[in-house]
């Protein structure tokens, strides 16, 4: 994943409410009304947060009868986790090199 595609993901996840919504949707597909009953904010606020998460590709709406439920997009989350793992691995290699240099006789 390139840097420009990570920006909207991290911007979306930087908000505590959106992070909570994503955690809820990781457990089950839920409507905005169902999410509003679980969190102390209005359904309208939930809908706006869901729109940000959807724009970042982290959730997607699915119509079930007359209801729209949202589900987490596992592939986008996996893609983000892999990018973070790659950054972490690079830093670990750099730290190991520094350690070896610092501990050399």
C-alpha cells in the first residue's frame, strides 16, 4: 500500500468514536440505529462517522431488506496491518544495526 492511500485510513481511525464504531462492526454487521443504541451519540452523528469510515474503505454498507447495515472491510484492515508490520520490521532492522554498532568493541 502506498503512502497516499494510508492517509485517509489513519485520518478516519484518529477519531475515538470512529475507532469504537469499527470495533463494534468487527463483531457484527450493524445498522446506524443499532450502533447509536450502543454509543452515547446520535444516529445522525453515527451516520457521518460511518461515511468517513466508508470513504476510507474501512466499512461498507449492505442492504438487508429495508435496513442498511455496515460491515468492516477485512481486506482493507489486513492491508493496513501489513503496511504497519512492514514499517515495524524496517525499524527493528535499523535498531538491530544501531545496537550492533553500539556494542562493537
